[in-house]
C-alpha cells in the first residue's frame, strides 16, 4: 500500500490534491462534496481587495450623505450589515466549513497593494482558516513602474499579511518576473510559507463591433502545465517554502509529474469544472496504481526526483531543450 500523504506549509494532508479557488468552493455544499471526493485540502474562492475597498467607500459615502439629516430621517440610513455583505459571508463560510469538514481550509485573499484590506487575514484566522493563500494580481501598465517597485509591493503586501496572522501564508505568483528564482528566494526570506506557481491570468478579448474589451473564460489544458512544471522543478531545494503547482493539471500523469518535479501539493480546478468533483478519486486511484507499479512507496520519496537539482541533465531545464527543438538537432 503506497503512502499518498504529504505536508503543505506544515499542514499534514492525506494526499497532495488540493482544489483551487473556484465556483466549487463558494458554498458549504461544494466544500463538503470536495472533501467526500478525497481532496487533501480545499482553497476557498477569493475575497478581493476591490470588494473590501468598495464596501468601505459605500459606507463612507452613506455616512457623508446622511450626516446633516435630522433624527426623524434616521430611517434613511441603511443598516451597517448592508455594507458588510461580502466580508461577512466569506467569514461565515470559513466558520461553517471549519465545523463541517476535517481537511484544512485555505482562505484566499486577492489583491495587489499594501493597505488596510490585509487586516482581513487576521479575521480569516479568527474564523478558523488553516492557512491563507495570498493571490497577488497586478499588471504594471505605467512605464515608470519598474520591476523593483513591483517586487517590493509584493513583498510588503506579504509582510503586512504575515504581521496579522500566525497561520501559514502562501503567495500565488504569476510567471512574468525577470528573475523568478531570485524573487522566490526574497519572498521566502520575507516569510512566505508556500509559493503557488502559477496564477492563470484570464486575458480579455476585444469586441471589434462594440469597440470594447470583453471577458472571456477558457479552461486550461495539460499543455499549460509545462511552464509551472519547469519552475517547480527549478525552485525545488532552492527555497524553504512549500511548492504548489497549479494550472493545467488534468490527468494522473500530470499529478505524478508535478510531484516528481518537487511540488508538495497539486492544485486542480478546470478538470473538476469539466468532469465533476469525482475526478479527484479517479486521480488518486490512478496515482496510487502508478506508484505501486513503479516502486514509489510514498509521495515523500517520489517528490523532487526529477527536479533541477536531482536531474542527471540540469541544462534540460535551461536552454538545451530550446536549442535542440529550434535548431533541429
């Protein structure tokens, strides 16, 4: 019998498959179904910085608008709970999930800048979250913003969140950094307990008739896994933080590759939306069959055997594959 257990940011998990933030984790029923399907941990949908700021602005506007009204007009003032809907419902979901399931619950905080919104990390912990995934999504469109400014913004946001909590914090990154290995080490030094590679950016399309940008959702494929797979393999052994591979995980082979590259956990999302949450059981069963048939007694022993550090041909992760494919030799 193979051992599928793993640890992520110090949290013991029964297996390495962790559903990502998605519509499947927006309610208690979905969370229960994911646990029943075998998820090792569950990442809740994200609370966005913009939601927190919007609620604060709406409340400020209402207070400003009503401050000169007389007592007879107090019924014009909407109740405070009207402006706490997003945050309150999110905290309630954490509490309900903590009481209903036994697997670790990872709350997701999505933002892009240091600021007061990061205090919600502490509220997540108080509500019962086992860990926090800090999903930083920022596109520096102004030409005066340098890469150093962007990296410092990420690091300061991480530090603010870490000051608020004692539970582990993972940082979910995009792949668009000029020196990712260095930046990963800086995040590691700043206190990141985990790194999630990579955030899948949903690119807007252009409507040439309406002359506007439009939203477009396209689910991932296994081909998209190659980029995070490469970087997990490179970073394994170079950072103390746990590594989570996300984007493009659809098959049991994808799960095995991620672990062999050095991932502690593997995030799944698109495949569950396409095939249902029962896919988790199927993936786990097939991974166990492979491990049993190839003399891999545990996930722990299998992790990182194909990483950059342990590869017999480390240049394959750098330029060799590119040169051979493009040069035709």
